[in-house]
């Protein structure tokens, strides 16, 4: 095998691109779970975002509009989950799985006319000074806007949960909905807002796949990214910083194994293809094995304001 | 008291099938400690929820200082000067003290200022508390301080306290009463919900007694005897458990040097616990909640296996035996948490009966459940323990706390245990049902069973136990005969100061 064919600059640059969709979906799901709701429909919301974003971008010629439409579509879809589980008290696990099935089916239907087309994609940013740095410029500072937005989102979510009163209330609702209700907080409304935000994030992640990463539409193109996002939230112990680590690790191993395959490594292709999933889970298990796990105490428990 | 702080007139609230409050009227004066007395289901909590804005009354009106008062939600009640210390469900274990306090305030200051204010108030009122501690690591008394400080930071005009002393040591109760008297002298009114009559007689200026949603009377509790108050509450006189001759038999259960690490981040380790339990005796174990009660019960019932050689039943080492084997050998237990631990909430009483009685009562043959026998067993429990339920097919969660407790205890007693371990057998149970449960435990002991009763109700332990010990941070104090124990001595045993005293005497 020829390791020399792997260009480290391109490798790092493509890791950032490949991690972004999972990062977006995972940070959104983390907020949802912090509020005490387990939404297993991330995969369905991502692929809905992917197809809606693609269709709108192709028809309008504007990838930015595509992203906006994707976020809105997935958020509305997630709201159906929210209404079912929070208002009608349906089972969160079953409803979330249903949401994934609906998303996969719906996206195949919408996406049929768009197969084989190419969409307009986001331009690479031309950041003055930083982008001109010799190695780092290509590696870190010449990506499209969504890469940086996703990183900013992680920082924003971290600060929101740690420093703001709204973030404290959100955590409190996820920790004990009965206590929060007794103090007069609107548990259902707060959870619906969290679900809406999580849906929008998953939609952005999906649209990033179909508009930037690939960029074209194929049925089932998320290929389990939503499930990986869910797993990353758990293994990251519901912490924003660790979600970032998890997403970049998964993205990193994915890109690396593709490069190794291309370089003709003497390892079975099947093993290489499974390696991102295995390594991500292994590393995050090791991280979370120490210390407290920090699952919100009311995660997945139905809330009914019985008086 | 010319113009009362809060005037309630004709408050009525009905839920489907039950009238929780029926035409309730009384006044709470400024700077008055007003007791609200009643059994479970008498309508105390519904009444309080209306004052706190969690529930809207169907009829009737409230006036605060003469002006109409109808808070649509708790935040409105809080801004009107009503603060509430809840019995449960209002603290967040995974958040720290300051965050918990901030969540209960309308307009909290910056975190640093808040921490300073918490320190100030806690020193002013003699309630020491560290703002940065995680609430999950606090004792029950400290958790209550968090709630009280949360209320005090908002300068309330009316402070509602829901059963505040049920989890406190006698010393902590004294501290709390000092705080409440200080608040009263500053002009704050207090609505004090309890069913501990002696407390109410020593602390409260006025008492309103509710029974089945209706007001029975408003009186001055210091002028009534505890017996009179209790009879107004219950409506009929109830039997106090009989004292009986204590004639201990042979040692049945012996626990020696039992140590177990804490089961989780918020649990308590058991440290070197040693005691013996004889046939026909009741051993009462007191102590503030969270000092190893649940862990001791789990180690005895077999939910957690103990180190070999630490637990012996009739001389047989059962420390490594599982719960089923221990039940077969005659060691039965009833844990504190009724729903979810002692009983499965969504299963019927028949099914819940099968869950623990299947083998001892022969309800299962060849791996198949005999439903007629199971039904007969559940009906027997219901009949003998006066469990009020539409029938044995009713789901456990549909029963009131007291009735489910009677079922859970009765289910174990009817299996003729050799040793019965109970935790909080009458917690949250009204006086008549509590008396029935205690009598059943005493009868069981009289028939030769050994009973370990873990409870936080000292009156109860004094009433039924032959010997008394206290748990403190997972350690067991020396065990004393109940006769001759003073409340001060019990408080010291519960506070863990007892060992020092022993060491002192030994010198």
C-alpha cells in the first residue's frame, strides 16, 4: 500500500466536512435529550432535510434557501413527534422509530424526480489572512460557512446550557419534570421548543450531506448518520464538548478508512468500513467510563400534569 | 388581627368522582402560624394548590389584605408574596444549591450575588448551607433548608410548609421551629400542614381541621389535647396499638460486621453493621432518611448480595442467597417505595400478590400460575387488612397510598414470615390505617416472628419496638431497650454522637 498517496492537508480538510452533518444532528439531539425527551427519529429528520434542501436548492438555485427550507421541514416533522409524545402521550421510542420510517419513505417519494441531478453547492469561504496561512489555511480556514456555523452552534449550546436562565430551566425540566411543574414551568411547551430546535439541527445536517458533502440526491443517503448522532449524544455524556469530539472522531475515521481503501491497505474492506462505528463507540465508551454519566433523570419518561 | 392576610371563603374544588374541597372558609392572620390538619385525602394539598395557583377553585373566593386574590399560576402567587416549601418533587438532584434556588425565583440575581445572598440568609436564620453543593448529596434536612431559603429570598408574606418535619431529627426540628418563630416575629404568616399533633400544639397559634374535604373546625390547638385533635381529624376514635409483654425467644436473624459499598452516586455505604433479632421481638431502627435505611433493607432482602458470613438465618449463612431463596427460608421484606418497588403500579392486586407470594402460598404449580388461588390470596389480604378497593383486579396505582400500604404489608404478613423487614410501614398513611398496620406487626411478633421495623417516625418506633437503634451514615448505633430512652438520647443516637459518648464512658 502507498501511504504517500494520502495528503494530510486534504485529509484534515475532508474530516471537517465529513463530521459536520453528524455534529449538527447530534448537538440538536443533545438539547432535546437534555429537556428529557428521547427522539429516535433523527435519521428520518436528517434524510427529510437532505431531500427538501436538495429540491429547494435545485429549484431556486440557492443553497442557502435550501438549508433554510431543510431546517424548517425537519423542524415541522419533529413537531409532529412532539405533539404525539408530549400532548397525546404516545410512547417516545415507538413514535421516534415511526418518525424515522416516515422520513425515509417520504424522502424517497419527494426525491424520485431529483435522482442523478446536481445541486448548486455552498461556496468555500475566502477568509482573508487566516485562509492564506501556509498549511493551516487549506486545512482549517477554507471551508464553507456551514462548517463554521456548526462549530459556533456547539459553543452556543454549551454557553446556553451553562450560563443562561433559559438553559437552566431546560436542564431542570429534563432532570425532574414534576419538580419543574410544581415551580410553575411549562414542561410541555419547553420540551416542544427543544424538539423543534433538534429537528431544525437534524435538517441542517441532512441538507449538508445532499448539498455539500456529496452533493447529489440518492435514496437512503444518510446511511445511519442519524443513529450515529444518537449514539454520540449518549457516549458524550450529554456534554457539548464531547459531542464535538465524538462527531470529529467519527468523521475522521470515516475519511481515513476511505483514504486507506484508496491507498490499497491490506485490510479487508469490510473491516475498514465498519471501523468508524467501532472506533467511535470504543473511544467514547472509554471517555464516559470514568466519571458520572449524566443522563437527564427524566429522559424518555412521559409527563402528565395531573393535578 | 383586624384585617387578615388571607381570607378564604367557600372554596370548592371537585375532581371526577371526588369533591376534594367542599365550601372551605378560614382566615390566616398576619404574623400567625396557622396549622392545616387532616388525614390523607382530606383535601389539604388541593387547598394549598389553590392558594399557590397550581389549581383553580370551582367556586369560592380568596382575598389577600382585602383585595381579591386568584393567582392563575404559581409565578403570580409568588409575586403576590406566597411561597411554598414542598414535601417532595421540587428539588433537582443533579443541579447545585444555587441553581435550585434560582429556579424557584421570579427574577434571580447574578449567580455570584445569589451565592452571597444564600450565605447571608442561611446565617441569619441558622440554616447553614453551601451554595455550590450538588443537591443530590445533601441530607433530607439540608434539602429542606434549600427549599426554605429559596422561599425566604423572596421576602414572602405567607409561607406554606407541607409536612416539614417528617424527615428531620429532633434537633433539626428544634432548629426549624426557631426559624419559623423568628419569621413569625418579623410578621410573616405561616400555613403549616402536618399530622403531628404535638408539634402543632407547641408551634401553631391556630389550627383548621379538614375531614373529607370539609372544614371540621378552626381552633386554638394549645387548648385542645392531642387526642381531641386526632378525633376531629379522623372523625371516629381509633385504637392505639396494645402494649404487650416482651418475651424474647431464640435468635433467628443475626447480622455481623455487614459492610457494603454505596450502590450509586447518591447512596450510602453500610459500615460494619451488627445486630441480632430474636423470635417475638420488634427491633426499631430510626435515623434520618438517607443514612443507609434503603441499603440495609436491600442487603437483608437479597436485592444486593452481602459478603459471605455476614447474614445468618437460624444459623444458616444466607448472605449470598438471592431474594427467592431468602423468601423460601422465611425472611420477607416490604420496602419503603410502594409504587415501583413494593408493588408494580400497572399490575392488579392479584398479580402483585403473586409477585411475592407465589412460592410460599403455592400459587404456582408446574410453572403455571393458578389464578383462582391467586385471586383468593389477594381477596384474603384485602379482607383481613381492610384494603379499600373496588376489587382485587384493580391496578395497584389506582389505590390511595394508605390502602396500597395496607395491601403490601398484609401480603407479607399473611405469608407467615419468620423474619419480616419493613421500611417506613406507615409513611404517608392516615392515622387509622397506621394504627391497623402497627397492630398487625405487633400481632405477628406475638405469634413468634421477629420484626425489623425501619422508620423515620419516632413515635411509631417507641410505640411498637422492644429495642431501638439508629442508623447514621450507614453505621448502626448501640441498640437499647426502648423502656427508659429519652428523646434527647434518641436524638444523639440519630446524630451519630452516641459512639463518642460510649468511648467517653469506656475510658
